[in-house]
């Protein structure tokens, strides 16, 4: 019998839940509402809100005066909010408090004259926002290897994009510690991300197939996928249930399922249902049913 395990921490984190709720509320208000870039890195969620009249634009100039703008959980650079306010745009700020903390940390490092290093992806919107809080005066690195190229400096300050891999962050820190007389580290990796990663790792060790659900553009989904794959277990990243191929299940006795922070429960449920369909006696972790209740 195929055993199906769903990670309890799969799917929306507190920050995304908050953004989702805020967008629902905004959609019910009069007036036009926009997000700058997709509300979360998930196509289905974006479509869901598009149907409710929330449009996604890439630039603030595409928003008319007096319309509303929802700032997504990734946050934005401070000048974006200033420009929007200057144009009479109403702001609903869903920046995750944990991302706001990174903003404060880099602003502090900047004020105190540290060479700032951000462990993250240069093109990720969260990192673009963080850069705005230190006047774009920071070096963004994606790996410990890249940390090797940072110049020696008396004082270096290190923060992380919230959804990066924690072990990698420690590796970056151990490279930088040799490059400065003083290295000030703020571990800004979000606990939800860390817990999700830890749970996915322990699940990977007890199954023979891992399915990681999330969009290509979701940084934390990609991290989860890499981590599960690195345990040596057969791992597939999927965006929805239709992508599952039956032949993946050949010789498989136990399947683990996890999902990134931007993956809604309705997609997770479809995947679990599909796996259950292959099975005559499925077994879920305790608490799974409740996790589908929004
Ligand atoms: Fe916030 Fe962590 Fe989610 S930083 S948006 S709670 S992944």
C-alpha cells in the first residue's frame, strides 16, 4: 500500500496568509486595486484575485491616481511607497513583519557604516526592497563561493533574504568571518521557512518519493526542492496535480508532499487527492484535514 504523508507546514506561511486576507478585504472595497508584481509567486492565486478585480502591474506609473495599491509580503523599497503616496495612491501594506525586520537591520548597518552583504537572489523582489533600505549600498551574494569574492573590510554586516537555506547562510557567515575584524550577523531567515525546511528534510528521509508543490518563481519552493533532492530521495517539483506522472510511483511505497509558502491549500489538496486516488488505503499525518480549512 502506498503511504501518503503531507507535511504539516506545507503551504501558506503567516505572512502570505496575511497578504491574502488583506487582498480579499481590499477586493471587497470600492475603487480599483493593484499589486506591483504578483501578490504571491503563484499563478493560481494571481488568477483568483484577477477575477476579483485586483490587477497586477509592473510599474507604479500604470496605476491611476486615487486607486489602491497592495504591497505584497515581499515588501518594496521605501521610494516606491513615497512615489505612490505622492500620486495619491492608497496603500495597503502587506509587507511581512519579518521582511520589515530585514529592512530595519540593513538601515541600521548602513547608519553604522558597515559593508553590507545580503545573502539572497539579486533579482528577487524581496532583495530589491531590502536594497532600498540601505541606499542600494550592499553586495548581494547567492552562495558561500560568491562570498569568497567579497573584499576584506574592517566591519562587515550580514543579513539574509528570509527564505534562504539556513545551512548555506552559516556557510556564507563562516567565509565572511575571515574577511573582517568585526562581522555582525543578523540571522533573518524566517522561522516558518526554517521549520518547513526541517520538516521536509525529515519527511524526505522516510519516503521514497518527495513532491514539492510551488511555482518556478517561488524562491522558498526552489530551496525546498533542492534540499529534498540533496537527501538522495527521488524528488519532483510540480505546480499542480496534473503534472504528476503515474510512472513516478513505480516501486514507491511512501510519498511525502510539501509545498512552498505561496502555494494555496486548494492546490495541495488536489495533489493529495490525486495521490490518494492511486491508493486504496492512504495515510495522512494527523492534522492534515484541518490544514485544508481556510
Ligand atoms: Fe514572512 Fe516568512 Fe512568509 S518572511 S512572508 S512568514 S516565508
